[in-house]
């Protein structure tokens, strides 16, 4: 009975040992597979990250160029508006001066006519011959 018990225990130990070896081997393979999968996914994600960083850098450069262009265009627009406003004021001033000059000329011509001076004065009448009686 002791021998059979000893054989049973040795058989049990052997089966347990074989089971553990297979389990360790399978676990090692699964670990290697998961590690390989991790490395592949990490490489893929790193590639995607690098592409995104490159795209971001390109977009940032484009944004900065467009922002600089916008600033320049905005400056041109402001200068153009200021120039148009300056011209409008100049034309308004010239129109006011023209109206004032017309009023002054009208007044002066009226004075010439009313006081009979200048080129529009009445000419003296010709002395006619006296009639004989």
C-alpha cells in the first residue's frame, strides 16, 4: 500500500510537473505574442503620432503665414480707408470753398450792378441834337 501510494504520488507529481511545464510554455508563448502585438501597436501609434506632429507643424506654419498675410492686408485696408476718408474730406472742403466763392462772386456782381460800377454800368446817353423851333 505504501508503494502504490508512493507510485500514485510520483504519478501525480509527474502529471503536475508536466501540466506546469505546458502551462509555463503556453504562458511564455502568450506573453511573447502579447509583447509582439504591443510592439506592433506601439510602432503603428508612434507612426501615426509622427504623422500628426508633422501635419500640425505644417498647419502651424500655414496658419502663421496666413496670419501674417491677414495682418498685412488689414494694414492695407486701414490705410486705404484712411486715404478715402482724407479724399472725401478734401472734396468736401473744396466744395465748401467753391460754394463760398460763388456766393462772394454773386454778392460782388450784385454790388457792381446795384451801384452801376464796373463793366456792366449804364452808359451815358448820347446828347442828341436840339430840335429847332
